C-alpha cells in the first residue's frame, strides 16, 4: 500500500523545554509502524515550549535531527511537530443544521457543512485553530451518534472540542524548523499526540485522562466514549519544582535538578528512608546535608498545586462528577517518587503510570515517560499518511490556518 518504491519514513519532532526529541519509524507496505529509534539533544532557549532565541533553538533542533539521521541511518526531509505552550486554549462548540420541518436523510454533505461552520467560527484576535475534534452528533430526538449518515432528523447538532493557539508563536516554531530545509507535514497538540502513544481504544472509550508532566508545561487530555471530552495546558511543570528546591536549599538550578532527580519525592515514606541526603562538595560549594523532609515538603507543595489546578478545571466540566476512568501520568516529571499516590489523593480517581502501546519492530522504549509525546506523534502521522494514501490528496487544511502556513494537514 505504502512506499512501494521507496521506504516511507515518519518522523516526530518535539521541541520540549528540557530536550529536543526526534522519533523515527518506518511505515511498511502493510501499514505497520516499525519504530527505528529515538534521538534527543538538550533543549536551549525554549521556555515553556516556546522559542526565546531563534538561532540557538534552531541549532539545538538541527543537532537532534542530525543525531537521529546518524543513529537511525535515515535522511530526514519531513517532520510532524508537537505543539504546546501556555498560549494554547481549548473550548467546546455546539453547532446545528436545520434540515426542514419534514426532516431529511442526513448525508455526508451535512457533516462537511457542519465542519466548515466550526472552522469559520470567530476566534479571539491572533488565535488560529489547531484541532477541531468531533465529539458527537445529536439528532432532534436527543439520540447521540458518531455516524448519523442515513438517519432522518429535522435538526442535526454537532459537538466539537476545539483547540487554538496564538498564530505568531506557532509561526516562529514552524519557521525555525522549515529553515532547516525540513517540511512540516503536520502537527498535533502535545497532549493529543501523547494520548495516541499510551491509550488503547478501550481506554478512550471507557474514559481516561492523560497528564503529561513536562519541564515547563503540564498538559492533559480527557477521553470519554472514544472522543476528546476536554483538554488543558498549564504553563507550569518540573522546572518550577526545581526552582522551588533551588530557592529552599539555596543552590543553583542545575544542582537542584540533580538533587530532584536523585532524591526527589512527594511521598513522606522516602523521608523515613533518607532522613538527610548529602550534597557533595562541588566547586566552591562545601559538602552539606539536606533534610529529606525539606525536599519532600517543597516538591509536594508545587506538584500538589499543579494537580489541584487541573482538578479545578476538570470539576468545571459537567461529566467530571460521573467520570470513573483512570488517570495516566506521563512526561519526565511523572518519574517523581510518590507522584501516583499524590495524584490519587487529589483527584480521587485511580492513577497509574502511562504505558506505551508497543510498536512493531525490535526497538523498545520501555520506561521512557519523556518520549511518549514524540512516539505518539508517529501514530498520529500514521493516521494522516493512511488517510492521504487511502483518499488521495489530503484536503482538510483549516481555512484560518491555510492563510498562515502552507503544506500543513489536520487530523480530527
Ligand atoms: N527522575 C526524575 N524525577 C523527577 N523529575 C524528573 C525525573 N526525570 C526527569 N524529570 C523532570 O522531567 C521534566 C522533563 O520532562 P520532559 O517530558 O522531557 O519535558 P519536556 O517535554 O517539557 O522537555 C524536567 O522537569 C525534569 O526535571
Ligand atoms: Mg514533552
């Protein structure tokens, strides 16, 4: 089906706050996605997933691409990009088509009309639509269905989950990548991409939340009945925990980052295991002993605050009181000891570490929570490629976005 003459290589790129990550897979003739590997390089001048120094960020992205090319023995010309940042907004939209007093049979054209209406909706100034994710269609008698084609109704209503972002912020990131002679074939909100790596169709159907604990951003996405019910992006993450620790212990950020990764916990059981931890001498710094209780107290306060903000946002959603799905934690920050228990207490729902749905091939990414977004991008890219090859030229480019970027595509 694919690449009968040459290999179809898919590449996911995440310019995260802490690292640039590149994942590469081969889409074989049967449509299987064979993971070839992942490369990463330290991220510079990217704050909260937004570029603050174009040249420096571009160098870091270039390095990660070169590393991936050398490691996986591929030539990279196209990428799928993960998008995040505190400027991302998500909201719901309900639109309806009147089908006449007598009613009419619903056709594909009606669904396209509704989607066009959604895409023409006015957004706040400077914002562009990133995703328009269909939730459900509703007939005039209240019946909800994912596929109303062939059914009769006098009115067809559609619920969408919409995600938008500030155009100029996205333009900067896209321009940065394009200047490296890389085509941006598509992009996905990072939480949405992450969910493709870790949630099975059953979990999406039963209900699941994925919380991606990154360095500068914590983002989350909620699935219910197989569709995206809600999503959110917070401009706070693991870097804030490190900053708090640096301030409390009076050490520079890099030392605090090491301390957090080695001894960090939000669980007082770790306090009992290590009453004090030794901070070795380094440069002009004398060796010191730090009470474990201080480390736990500082990290717990900030991590709890992040989860509480998410809980407040979820509690505003009408479905949350009845939501009984599992919360899956991922991202580098989810490696903090005791974080599952803390989340369980705050959300009052079962919490588990996210697990990668395995890829085909020999390469394993077990235990790398910080790679889930870029791995999920590959699955997202696969869907787009399958649609393109299955339907011919991809023609779902949103109107508003087309004005800004050329050659982009959307998955809904
Ligand atoms: N073992 C660990 N314990 C606590 N935090 C960790 C650990 N390993 C990584 N982190 C944190 O994870 C964050 C990076 O996660 P990642 O998902 O790579 O972020 P991003 O995609 O934003 O670059 C950093 O804040 C880092 O301190
Ligand atoms: Mg990330």
